[in-house]
């Protein structure tokens, strides 16, 4: 390696990010695979927050005991598993209280209400409204899952029911992720930084750590 290459590799992350002559930033997947735990530590708290740390996304993040969490993932999960446990308790106490028809269509109704409320934009800048909408979505999906578990067809075993729920869950999560990704990209394109992650204050600190850790490098 020559002197120029050594000098280039020894530059600070700020110098790399601010260099207008550099190529695009590339992720070294081999290093990520070799050091996954270190990579996760560097990218933390994106692991739980899932959004850039700038004012545009303050309404999508909630801080709990000093740690930032994604409102959607956090309260969808809490409401889903909470409702699943609640319905399980009812089923254990008296199974006849659970009606598969009402559970399914009630869950569908709650999901539709969530998407209608979300499409109006009411939840964009109101955290309480956003959190409430996530409870509607999580509990609605849990009701649909329980309606599937209550199917009494002989050929529809518990393993098959769980597989169906898993497929439904993955499809559901995929749709939500696509929806949220499109919203984030739209927000970032309209931002003053125009999706330039090396300049965006919501990404810059993490990008700097990734460069220092050798996970990101500029294309020659």
C-alpha cells in the first residue's frame, strides 16, 4: 500500500463524509458478517428506533427510560401480544365466550379503521393518536389470529394454523414496511438534505461510526 492510500485510509470519518470528490459510500458486507455484534452496537439505537434522529421523525419515536423506540413496532407488538394473552385467558376460563365470526370480522374492522385513520394524516404529528391507532391495529390482527386458531376443521391442525398465521403475519408486516418505507423516502426527498445521508444529521453520527469501524468505505 502506498503513502497516498495510507493517508486516505487514515482520514477521519468527517473528512470522508465531507469530501466532495469521493465516490459513493459502500457497505462491506463481509465485515458485517464477520463482526455482527459489533455492527449492531454501532448502529444502535436504530435497532429499536428504526427512524433517522431528526425533527422530521420526532412523531414516530417514543423515549422509554432513556432509550428511543419506534412507536409502530413497539405498540403494535404490545397490543398484539397483550390481546393474544387476554383472549387466551378468556378461552381458558370459558371457550364459549369466543366467537370465531365476531373475532374475525371485528379484527378486520379494527384494521380497516386503522388504515382509514392513518390515511387522513391525523396521526403524523400526534403521538397519542398514533399510539392509539397502533393498539387498534395490533388488537385487530390478534383477533384475526384467534379466529384462525378456533377453526375446528379436522384437516386444519394446530401446526397448519400456526403456519397460516405466520404467513399472514409476514405478508402483513411486508405491506406495513412498504407503506412506511415509501413514507420515509417521501419525507427525506422533501428534506433540505435531499437524501444525502452523509449530510443528514439524523444519519451522520451513525455513518461516521460505521466508517471508523471499517464497515463503510468510499468507492474509488
